[in-house]
C-alpha cells in the first residue's frame, strides 16, 4: 500500500468514529506496525490535519474536519451501499474485505443528514454461508491473470469429467454463480456452476488473448447482447 493511500485510510478510519482509536487498533486495521502509524499520524498533523492524541486513550479527529465531499445524491449512496454489501455477502473473502474498506470511505464523506438516512434504508443483504467463496476467489484471480485452470466437474446428469479451461468471466444469477470459459476438451464456450465444481487447480500456464475466445465476443457474437458493463 502506498503511503498516500495509507494516510487517506488513516483519516477515513478516524473520521468514521466518535471515540478515539489506539495506535495499535489503527495499525491492525491498516495491516502495518504501530510505529508506522505513529509516523503517519505525525505526518498528518504536520500537514494540518487536526488530530488529537492522548496517552492510553488514542487518537481522534477534532470536530468540524471534513475530507473534500464527493457530492453523492442519496439514491447514489443507496445504490453503492446495496451493491457493496452484495459483494461482501456473495463473493470471495478478499473482495469482501475490499468492499468493507470502500464502504468506510463512502461513509466518511457523507453529510450528517445522509448518515441518518442510511439507518432507514430498506435493503438488508444477509451474509449467509457461501461454500464456494474460495472457488470464487481463485477463479476471479484466474480471470484477471488469464491463467488456465483444471477442474473436476459434475454436471446436472451427475456425470463427472475433468476439464482444462480458459476462465473468461463470472456471472451471478442471484442464487448461484457460473464461470464462462473456453473448454479445451470441447473446443468451445462452456458455462460451469461453481457449486458443481468438485476440485479445482490453478495452472501456471497463461492462455493467449484470442479475438474469438473472450467475454465480449461471447456476449455480442454468440449470445447476441450488448456488453453494457464494458468500460466506455
């Protein structure tokens, strides 16, 4: 983590709390040593951030200090928090922790009136036991790094097979996730439910970029829909 990002997170942690936080608590939250926190606190104070500290109590921001507002509308906040909590509940642990950090940053820049509104939001996302969390994390990394994976799979007819796949994308259907992949065994696109994957191994081999074996090609040319989630 870069120092600038760590300093921002430090201010965010302090701003999001009414009570003081000890140096050790801040260090644990940031994943750094307590001496690093002491140095960062000193750097923030020297730059003009009004942080008060007391031995045996901890650190807190003086009232009235605000980070520059992002000017969210309330419906935007609702959308961000609902989506964020779905990520925490339905994806892998690492992405869930990233979502928690993002939520803390969002809450830190909201007005007091918006904070009061959040308590009345109608959305509740149960964080149920999702047994495929580790599979989700492995496949997410395989998609990002273009790494082949080898799986043992049991289909809807209870037939078992072993496949080497090119993981291209993951699709959430509400009650389950599927992996879109290029299957070397069938030499074509295939979808695989996470809960039917019996065993999975991430291989050290990268699959090549291919103009007719990728997520956008599958959606636009095979399925015939526009990839609306592709960055503009």
